[in-house]
C-alpha cells in the first residue's frame, strides 16, 4: 500500500487529508482503484483512534468493523429530523459505549453509497449529544469510502414519503450535517484491477452513463447465448436477483454425482444471523464449483475473497480445492470470522473486543452469485446476466468485477435501457470535479485545521458561560444555600473576567493577525513563542485564581431539585476548566497538532478518572469554622435517619440547621430549642440523639457544650452513657441490635451506625453484625454501581435489605 501511495497522487492526497487535517473526506473512485486497500492501511497505520462502521453486517465483517445501526443504536426505519426526540428513545448507551464515542477521533464509514442521508444525520445527532453540540458530527472527523456509481441506498416507497419533505434525494451527500462540514471529495483514478485500456474505457463509459452505439457494439461482442464453459474454466454467473443465483447453484449441485456433505457452522457468543459471512449449513459435493469467501491469512496467501475453484476431495475435516489446472490443490480447514465491539482501554487506545465468532469453511457453492454480493470481489471469468437489472449501478458493478474483457461473457445483450442513470449523482459528480485537489489546497487545509485548533486552545467562552449559568442558578436559590455562596461566585466571576477574559480578548486579536501568515502555524517560530508564553500565563491564572478557589466553595443544599441542577452545572464547569488546563499544560512547550488532538481525545476519560478519585477520597469541607467534623457527623446521622424514614433529608434537618448546630454547640434541650430551624416537635423527636452526637464531639475535642439556657425540669430517662461505647458494650454482652435499640430508645439504624464504628476499627467482624451472604450481595452491587446513593441501592435490592446493612457493608468494604 505504501508503494501505491507513492505512485498514486490521489491516494497520497487522501492519506494526508485524513492524517494531517480535521476535514471530512469522501474517498471514491472506480472499481479496482484501491479503496479497500486504503482502508486497511489507515486501520493499521493511522495514529488517530478510529471506529469502522458499514451499512450491512457482511460489509462490516469484511471491513473489520461493526454495523452502523448496532454501534449507534439506530432504528432500521426512517430517522425523520422533526422526530429527533422520538429517535432517541431506543438510544440508551452504556457507560462503555459513551466512553468510546467520546474517545473516537476518526469515524470510517465503508460502503457509504448504500447509506441514506437520514442515517448520517442520526449519526450526527448521537455524536453531538456526547461530544461538541456546536460542531457537525460532534467534531469527529469522517472518512467515507464508496462509489456512488455502484450500489445505492435501499428505501421503500412509504419510507421515502416520510423523508421527502426533508431531503432532495436519499443519497448520503444530502445529509444536513454533512452539508455544514464542507467535506472534501477525492476520486481515485488509477485502476489496479484491470490493465486492458479498451476494457477500462468501456467500464468508464458505463459508470459515467456516457455509453454510445460503438461502446455497446464492442461490449455485446461478448454476448454468447447458451454459453457453456469448458470443464476447469471456472466461470461464475452474476445475477440481478437472489432467487436466480440460488436456483442455478441448487440445480448444478443436484446434477453432481456423489455424496452430499453438510457442514454446520459453529457460532459462539454474539454473532447475529444477519451478519453470517457464510452459510450456516454449508452443502457441498466433490466436483462442486466454489468461491472462497475470505482471504488467506497465512503467509502463502493461497486464496483470496472471490477466488473460484473446484472441490477435488472431502475427507477427515478438510476440503481440497483446485483453482488452476497446473496448481496444487489447496487444502482448507474451517476458519474463524470475528464479530467485534469497540472499547476504550485504560491506556486510552481504541481496542477491538471479540464478542462472537463464526467457524465455517471459507468456501461456498458458487456457480452463481448476486451482483449485490459480488461488490468488492474480483473474478478471472464471469457470466453476467444483467438484463433484469433493477437498480442504479448494478450493471457497472457486475462488469467491473472482471479483470479482463476476454474473461467476460454476457448471457443477455446490454442495452442503454439496462444502464440505469441517476441525474442526482451526475450533478454531484459535476460539483465534486470542481474541487481543488492541488498541493496548495492541502496546505491551506492543514493551515486552516491548525489555526482552528489554536483558536480553540485560547477560547475560554465555555468556562465563562458555565460561571454565568452557575451565578444565575445560585442567585435563584440563595436562600437554600450557605449565606456567602452567591458572593463567592460573584467574586470568582469578577476574577475570571479581570485576569483571563480581558487578557484573552487582546491575545486572540493578536493571534488572528499572526494566523494570517502563509506559514503553517506549527512552523511559525514567532507564533510558537507567543503560544508558549500565553499557555503558561493562562494555565497559572486559571488554576490558581479560578480552579482552586472554585473547589473550596460548599454548594450543599437540601432541595433535591436545586441540588440536581447545581450538580450538573458544577460538573460541567469543572469539566470545562479541566479541559482547558489540560490543553494549556501540553502547549507550554509549543503547539503540536498530534499532542493537541491526543490530549483533547483523552480529556473526557481523564476527567472521569479525576471525578472518581475525588468521589472516593472526598474531603470533609464545610463553611463552619472549627467544627467541620461535627457538621459532618450530624449530617451523616441526618442522612441515615431520612433514608430510614424514607423522607427528604431536609424534612429531618435542613442544611442551615445543621450548620447552626455545629456552630452553636447546644448542650441541653433548652439550648437546642433556641437553634434556628429546630422546633419543639423536632427537639422531641431527635433531641436526645443530636445532643449525644454533640456531647461526644465536645468530649473528644475537650470543649464544653453551650448550656446558657437551663432546662426548668429534667425528665428522668435511662442513662445512655457514651453513645458508641454503650451500644458496643451491650452488643458484646449478647444483646441483639433490636434489643439495644429498645433499651436505648434509639432507632435500629442509629444502633447499626454505632456498631459500624467498631467494624471499621476491626473490633467487630461483619458476620457478627449481619448475614455474610447479604453483605456479599450488597458488596457486589456497590462495586457494579459505585455512584448510587443508599436509597437507590436499597430500592434496587428490595425490602429484604436495610439501610443499616448497606451502611455496614460500605464500612466493611472500606477496610
């Protein structure tokens, strides 16, 4: 392939556009010009993380990829643009799939001629949703490979009625998203399959619908009615319809004498029937004409997909096939086809995970095959029955399968009527032919791509939007948050505008001027110096003045709706800051396209990992001066109580009430009743438990609770002693958790919380506190669902599992 790239200017051009720019490319060309070989080369040599998709199962297996509909979870019906919300219903992607979508740099779509415009727009919708909503296909580069003069998209009449109001035609190039991307069409013009100039000219005339009487006359000289090949000549018949090919193969097989052998394929894992690359029950006889349906992966390369031969023997699990009179028999055994799915590994490379296999002999009875299934194959000799051609491109596909005109036989004459014409494609070809494919145009594309990436590097608008959105949300809900939250966000926004906003406004004006230079940005020394200095300055300002300050703000809130809205905005703000810091960091040594693209592609994965780290080692931070630990003890007790009672947390204690308790340190019920947010009912319900928590904290810290208000009458109650120690002693004496809760007049969940402390210190084992099998079930569920709350875990596991058991299992796991 490297030799082809060097000798074929168009192939080299396509290679550079794919590797060195962010431009979408439609790689097309006549049959036999090397499109399939180009795809294989890109797959094994491109530094970009790529996913290969194709419109049909067999095309996907042959290309080494997956089907469009399975990867993007699209329906097989029309994807009507006005029904976008309905189109999304069945697209519930797993975390692994979202990870892959976010990590892909290059999306290769093979056999693009068979892909409808609405399917391409549905792909755009998915990519935008999980990547950049402002860019076509979410900013992913497309490499589309195929020939519009071969097989067309399949669309039923009723489907076209739904799509017609939105698209001028069904072809992929009518896609609304693709129209926004200004894609480059590169047509390969050097034919590797055929060497005969007369035959090549004939094929070009058929492809371009430039057929004249002289061309028809030359082609129809290959018309031989009732042609019967000589034995050993291995002709294959190409039919327009499947039933015709099937009838020929069955008739020929029945005429052969000898035993009929049936070989059943071995299918394992996930390998859907519509993707089978060969027959599940393969029927063969000695003497049968067969076609290889897979390339030989051995070093000898004895056969290739489409090679014709004759079975000379079947014995002992192997089959002998002779392809040429003077060649030795090819001994074949069963081979494996693999169905894959894409995953993103820990080292951030795109991996192909085998999810299913299909084991079968790589041959099939092939006196005849449909024109549709012959696409991509090459034959030495073929009989073509195209009189019943029903679709655009069928005649051209059939004729172009042959290497030579002499190896071609027509079973019916070719007429102008059998060569279907499509004015839409002719119009597209006319426009595409006017594209500039010069070296200068390639350099302009490189310069444009690099300029766009550098502008992105110093574009801070998404952080600005996030902070503005955050301020607006906090302003609307400030009575539910800490008193100084709005002020902190206001100060943060002012710092951003002053230290980053005004600087980047001026810097971007300078960049605009420098980027107008004819030099490639990567080769512009003055520009690189400016990028180094700008990246260093902005990294330090963004990290020290914005990022660190932002992460000290406490957004605790009781209202679940407000909390949910806030969490989304906070996460997006953190994500935007993280992304900018990542690309500024690698640009401090100068701008490098490859490093920039790799860093951007890794950002979502890196951010998720950073998020997981923060979640696992969440530090206790609070706005309460000096009593942070107490604040979180009361909050933990409050959350457990709310879970146990199955009520909203603020219904037990509001966030601000917890802050007041941690700040005021009430030492008796009278002082407790004076705390803002606590009424008589809550003091009566929870007073003893709250006071115990405060007392224990004060004892540990060596401070005295606030008892300014003395109770008028003290109600005699059982001595509860030190909260945790008393429960522990009773348990060691043989009391059950239920008995301890009755003795101490605490909720069962509270006693379980007390004993969990001793589980954490190793003084108690988990099997002493609960059934070990239940603990193991909870443990496995938590591992599979690390981000679930206690309530979500309990709702998922059912009433058999209690909040205390979930809490104790978590403590056990943390050991």
